[in-house]
């Protein structure tokens, strides 16, 4: 397996593999974007025209980097100030099989990711005895390791109305999807996966999956999916596991998505439901309907698990008829099974403004608020556990802090340094980190770096 710890080495390896400028592309080589050209979407430029030539033939390659720094400026569980850094490299190829093999409306995607680093939330912001729900550095998580993140084939039929994708990928790639410009996890990516992460696996984890989408109109489509529910895919040593051993069942999402243009400005509205047919444990009761923490009996088992979500994104203004600039609003909400899930509901809302100044037309500003609410039965289970162990002092190491509601806020300014580099300094404020009232509210300073090589 190649080592992606160095973007320079990875880029050189790609260049050696693909070669230099071919005879066919010699005519355009002199006009190809050089490395570090600020107008190029890639730091390494157009590879002397080879990149464009390959793309025209159906071969696209990407090497992306995301780095996030977080520092506990004030409050949190541990007031000892420090800073932590997490990052991710992603190496991928996209193949247009219509251009390559003549297969109409067919494509293939392969992506490998490598995550590393540490997260300020783990021991500075959250009480490590119970952990937290959000993360100040969203790129951290799911095992700091190398993974096969995407390996899928997609085929369209019926004049592209019917779209079928099969292979290995995560639910959030298609269902409950949301951008990831913010650094706090409560405002980044598919939120269902953040609150039922034991069954719904977001990027960079993949599993065997099938997604079927059908366009009812050009602006409205419905989709259904079937995803392998296999917790062993989360293990650090299983980043390239392809066998189905350890599968417990399937998670079945269904979603309706409307993508209108209101007054010429784009929007996206999502409503969905998920159902898991795998067994799930009750968060509080035993087989007799009593507190399992007090009785010492096993937690009772449920035959399934389910939940719903809603998502809204809508641009509402533009600047001088330039739709790439302007104000957009968004909101997300999820609700989950109270019998089996620690989080019973979550809400989030915010705004982004792209191109705030004429001289900085590609910069952006974002602000968002989120509320994560803990299932009362889950909180009661912690209280009963403390009662069973006769532990009532928060400062006792064996005390299990009950969790209730966590509130998060983030403000960022995105500096569009070049077309291949964006830097987003941010401030985050978390009230009751991890939903633990005894943990001081936290102020976090962060920097998010996004680059494409």
C-alpha cells in the first residue's frame, strides 16, 4: 500500500505513472496551467497538459488534503491549554466509462483516504468518562488509518431518469447529504451518521451498498438504498475489508429531494427515513421492563431501529446578478428511536455568505447554531448506574456523568487564497460539552485548511 503521508511524494508518483505531455497534447502544453498557478484548481497544475488530455479521454485524478487545528482557548473539561492537529489525504480517480469503453451513462469511482492526528475534544473539551457528541475537528475520527472509502459503479437508464449505484460507499454520500465547510462536526456532513454512528457510516468508512434514484421531474427525485450494517467495518485494521463477515443486518434509507431554483437561485430540500433491521439494545430497560443498571440483568433487545431527517439549503440573494455570490440559509433536523438511541433529536440552523467583498469575491463567511438533545432514558440509565454503584460525587473517577443537552456555535471566515487552497479560521463555542452540566462552557479556536493537488 502506498504511503500518502507526503502529498509531494504522492504527486510525483502519479506524475511518473502518467508520464509527461504526449504528442497529442503538445499543441496545448504551452498554455497548460503550471504548478502553483493561482487560477488553476490544482496546486500541481495541468501536468504540462497531460491532466486535461486524460480528462478528455475520461480519466480524472484527485489528491486532496484537509487539515484542522483546534485549541481550547477557555473552559472545557480540562483547562490546560494546548492545540491539536488532525488531517486527511484523499487520493481518488473517476472514470467516465462512456468515453473509455463506450458504455453510455456509466462511471466508476475509486478513493482511498488516510487520516491521522489528534482531536482537542477528546480530553480537553469533553469529559473522557462519557465522551462527547460533536467534535471541534470533524476530520478526526473513525480510526486514524488508511481506508478504501469509495469503490462504486454507477449506471443511468431511461434518458438518465433512473440512476443506480452499487459498490462500496457510505450513506451520507447520497442520503441526508450536506456540505462540510464548517469545522465543528455538528455543522458538517450527513447529520444522521453523527447521531446514530453505530449503524450509519459516513465518510471515510465504506460498506457494500446499493442506491437507486429516480427523477420524477428535473427538479424532484426519490431514492432508496440498502447498506450493509457491519460494525467491523469501523475497526482500524479493517480499512480494506471486503468480506461480509460480521454483518448484523442492513440499514434501509428512503429520501425525497427537491432542487428548485427560486427567483433563479438554487435550493435543496430533503426529507428522509431510515430503518435498520438489525437487533439493537435498549438504552435503559432489561427484559422485565426494569432498570438494567439496577437489576444487573442484560439490556433488552429491540428487533429494529429507525429515524427521520429534514434538510433545507436555499440561496436567497445574489450580488449584481452573480449567483456565485450571495446569502444562503440552511437548517437540518433529525429524530431517532428513543428506545435504542442515546440522541433522540438534533436541530441546526445557519447561514453562509459567499463573496462578501468585491475585492474578495471568492471568500465566504459562515455562522451556525446546533442543539443536540440526549434521550431522557439514556440520561436516567447513567443516574441508575451511579445509584447502583453508590457513587454520587462528580469528582469521583468512577462517577458516570449524566448527559442532557449540548449547544454548539461556530463562526468562520474562509480565505480563498488560490483556486486550490482555502483557509478558514474559526471560533467555536460549546455550552455543556458532551451534554454534561458540570463541564465548563468551552471556547475553541480553529483553522481549517482545504487544498487540492
